[in-house]
């Protein structure tokens, strides 16, 4: 499909003056494939020309996602197979989105603040480049429901990322399978303590590298501790506590 034909189709689908202005600015040089259907937007560079300029692409994505039509109507955003090293800052402005998918990009860290989004949100990022989850990364994101981060290179998780029981109160799935973690902190309990019989929590540490359970959080179990409803998967690791959570 020619770039001009793609623009014409997009103009018909969007139908707003502000969106038209931004669609007209989309690249016509084959730097990425763009699919917009209803309220879903997919950006993919897997068939693009080589040597894409990362800064230029990031600016284009920020400009496009700042269009009023996307800000007010976009529910699902996928950015795949690109050289970007950061999540577009304009994602924070989206009022209606509930799904952010980031596959095969160059994101060594998820540098983004989600501005206290309260609606249910699924974040999925399999980039093979993400190495750490820094403290305050998900601060205020009370609507985060599902977090899928398998098949990355995550070797470090800040102690405060998941250990604040008053934060991430909606989180029910944390998938960290096949990363580079070598130890497990007891933050999993703070996630499970928010569970109940009808909404349990699932945490996946499926890997072959975890060999110990550490406690830098200085967490202490006690008889009065709340009963949790969660499933913490640790199989295929070398921990002496494997499967005993």
C-alpha cells in the first residue's frame, strides 16, 4: 500500500481537524508501518528501511500521540520493533487508553510517569533490552492491572517498586519470567496482601537463574499477617525455597 493511500485511509477513519493535521505529518518515507483501527494504534518498524533515526522517530511519535483525537479516544497503543530507547512522553497525556504494548524496542529502562491513571491498564513490554525496574517507576499508577515483562534482561528491581501496599492497589498479574534476576525479595507478599478470594494475584518468576531469597526489605512474618490469595511461580529456578511461597 502506498504511503499516500495510507494517509487517505487514515484521514477517512479519523475525521477530525486536529487528527488530520497530525496524520499529514506522518512520515511517507517508509520509516514505519502504522495501523489505526477504531481506537487501536499499532506502530511497527519491522519492515522499515535500515538506520532509522531514533530521535526523529521519537519526535514523530510524540507529535502524533498529542493529537486531540488520540488523547481523547485511543484505548490501545502498540509500539514494536523500533530503535526507541524511551517510552514517548505523550503517552502520559492519553485519557482513555487501557493497553500499552512495547515489543522488541531498545528500552533499557521504562522511563515514564503515568500521571496517576486510575482506570484499568495493561502494560506489556518484551524488549530483550530492559535491564532494571527503578524505584518510583509505577508510583501513582493505581489502575495498573496486568504487568507483563517476560523475556527481558531485568537483573535489578528497586526495593520500593512493588513493596508499597498502598500503591498499585489494582495489580493482579506480574510476569517476570525469563529475566536475569538471581534473587527474590519478599515484595511479592505486598502484592498478594491486596488479593481476595475472587481476585487473586499471580506472580511469575519462572527462570533458571534465581538461587536465593533475600530480605533487604527486612520483612517479618507474624501470626497476625493477613491471609493472602496468590500464586507465586518459582519453578525451574535453583532456590532452596522453590515453590514454597
